[in-house]
C-alpha cells in the first residue's frame, strides 16, 4: 500500500466513536454497514482498537447514521432526537443579540428536546463555563455523547460570532481513555479528566460579541452543519486583544512563546493576526511603547530599568526604538514632561485671588 500524500488530512478521530454509532444501530436492530460504507470504513477497521479516521469520515458516517436512525443524538438518550432537532436549536439561538444570550437560549431550549442531560452557562470572574449535568445513565455511549455535545455547542458558538473561541479548559468526568491524545485535537487547550462534570471554560468576554450570522447564513450552514462539530474554527476575533495582554505580562515574548500560550502554531498566529488587519510586530511595538511611556511619566526608574521592563535587551536598542515611536529620546521626553507638569502645577488650583 502506498503512503498517503503529505497534504492528506490527518486521521485523529478515534474509531471508538464510530463503534458507538454502530452500537446505536445494533440496539435498533438495524444494519450499520451502509453508514460505514458512506465514510469508507471497513468492518476490519471498525474493530481495530487503535484505529483513527479523518474529520471528513466522521462527518460522513455521522450524517448517514443520523438520517438512517432519524436520531441526531445517535442513540444517547431515552428518546430519539429526530433529524433537524439541533437545527431548531440553532434557529432559536441565532436571533440573539450576543453570544451570551444565544448560549443561554441554547441551554434552555435543549431541555425541551431532552432532560437526560442538562446544559448550564455560568460566569465566574473572567471565565464563562458551559457544563453538562447527566440525568440519565448514558452507559457505553457516555464518552461519545459528552464529547459530541460539547463540540456541538462550541462549534455553534464559534460559527455564530465568526470567531475561534479558545478554551481555558475542557473537563470530563471519566478517566483518560486509550485515545486521550485525540482530545488535544477536539478541544485545543488544557484537558482535565476525572472532573465532577463535563464542560468547558472560556474567556467571558466572548459572551459580549454580537452574532454575525443572518437567516441566509444559517440556512447555508444547516445544509452541512457537521463540520462545525468535527473541525476547529480558525479565526479569533479577540486574538489581537489576547496577544496584547500576553505581551503586557511578557513584553519580550517571541512568536513561539505567544503561540504556545494561546495553543496555536507560530504560523497560525501570524496568519490570524494578518486576517484581523494586525501584525505581531505592531502589537509588540504598541505594548512596549505603552509600558515605556507609563514608566517614564509616572516614576523615576533609570532608563536602563525601563528598557528591561519594556522587553529590551539593552538601553541602546530601547532608545533607538523609542525615538522611532515618539521622535525623541526617553530621557528628553521625561524631562519635557516634568517641565510641563511643573508649569501646569504653578497655574493649577488658582482662583485669581491672592492669599487671605
């Protein structure tokens, strides 16, 4: 057999999830073979414990199974969720003014479909958390159900605001499965097993983003909605802001440092910033300039210490950069600001009357 081409899509989705789909067919007394064939999955592959499939194969087998079973829950719950159920959730949520309101609607309306699992959105400090409470024994389908439901919500949220929403954490109430490495692809970011409940956390500022999808976009998405649950959204509308915050904490961070902290590759970081009309160098310059100005105008630190705090290796390179930003040397700007403050101080507080 020839090896796959270098640009072939990676096969990272665990075959264990496909075996759950096959089990749903078995419980209904139906044949899973047509659904497997639609994704080019052979019986031999199905029973290989370590087998993986591509995102496209997962999309194809899931779509075929949902239609054959007329169940978008793929056998998880005590009752079927007929084809189109999650489309109704999307329609009910997409008219919201913000992502926060859309997700609250999603959680509320999901309960109308089933009470076997209950979804809740909570905000604590700077973090928002979407959690799942299990009200029904999910048995052998538990992992597949919890993973897919969280991917459903996360995929919809990213699509609704047209932005990648990085996760601060994804948590699951079971031990690491044999295919635990696949979770890094499904939920980029820290993954915690053995949690009290399934859920994920993200920066609460995303909840304030307005929805960017209209009825036409919704109709187009629903014609092929599954990619939202099996593929990662690339664009992040708060990326530049998050990079600025990281740079405030670590002004001398490299592209690799920042990309690692944000669970991106350096190449993806540069590309996504460019898509947002920004560049890493421009953000670095802006943050360093702000730090330098703040320290120069509000304190008496030596110029060398200001340079270090702004992420520069030496005073000479800092002075050169500072002149490029402001047109004058750091020391000259500080002196000018002191003179201006002194002159202003002599005039401030006067009433036009002499002392009593």
